[in-house]
């Protein structure tokens, strides 16, 4: 511990090393803030989606979706609400000719909503990617700078004795460690959140497909009903 404290004190005596450590501290501080925020956001989102989907599984027809909108705010609820609002703008009269265009209109709104949810969930992940990629290079720069100082000390003292070289190398390695400390959690978190967001996106598309099936089923039922009534009238 005493040796570590001495090395840190030596590191703080060099302005370049201090600047690099401050940059790495900045990256690490904001990266951890994003990690903690994203973790709790993901946890709440998963729970809310699970609750909403349980309600949705009980739905047998498209108009019944409105009853499931009473649940807590979540991406699945947002998608369902947008689709329901768009469906209300469609004509209540259905025919074989309008069946496909009506479905395509809802498909478009579903696509836009899913992309919006994905953009929202991926927000700030780019900073984690930048931290994981840039931090090791800042650490490497500090290492190279420290080694340059060690060689300069050798030239000044005219000796390559370990007591002359070791302190500079020890200081140089501090920035390497700092760079890895900032990069490793950011890299792990980025991959974790990106993977979970990919899985969530698949869930959104599956959910959207189920919504569209309910809508098409309702349209087909309306057409069949109209044909049956026409046949009876004749």
C-alpha cells in the first residue's frame, strides 16, 4: 500500500500524467453513471413489458387492446397505443381490395415505433463504446510518455541503474492501469446492453406481428360477415 501511494504521488508530480488521469477519470465517471442508469432502466422496462404482455395474451380481438393500455408505461404499451390510434383513423368499411393497404399502413407505424424505441434504448451507449475504445490509448500514451521520461533520466544520470529507470516506468504503468480500469467495465456494459436491446427488439417485432394478426383477423371477419349477410339478402 505504501509503495502504491508513493507511485501515485510521483504520478501527480507530472502535468501530462495528471492530464491523462483526469481524462480517464472523466470517461470512467460518466461511463459508470450511464451503466447504473441503463441497468435500472432496463430492469424496469423488462418488468413493465412482462406485465403488459401477460395482459395482451388474454386478448382475443383487436378492439380489446384498449383495455390493456391501463398498465404502466412501457415500450410494448407505446407500440400498441400508436397502432390503435392509427387504426382509429382508418375507414370502418373493409373490402378485399382495401385489406392489404390497411395492413401496410399499420406495418409502417409499427416499424417507426420499434425504431424509435430502439434509438431511445441505445442512447448514450455510444459513449460506452468511445470509453472502451479510447481509454486504453490514453493509457498507452501515458505509458509511452513515462518511458520517455525514464530514458531522459538515464541520459541525465549517465546510468541505466534500476533505481533511475524503475520510478519512471512505475509512473508510466499507472496510466495503463487507469486506462484499463476505465475501458473494461465500459466494454462489458456496452456488449451487455447491446445484446439485451437486440433481444428486446426481437420481442417488439414479434409483438407487432401479433398485433397485426389480430387486426387482419378482424378485417377478415368483417369481410366474411358482409359476404354472409349479402348472401342471405339475395
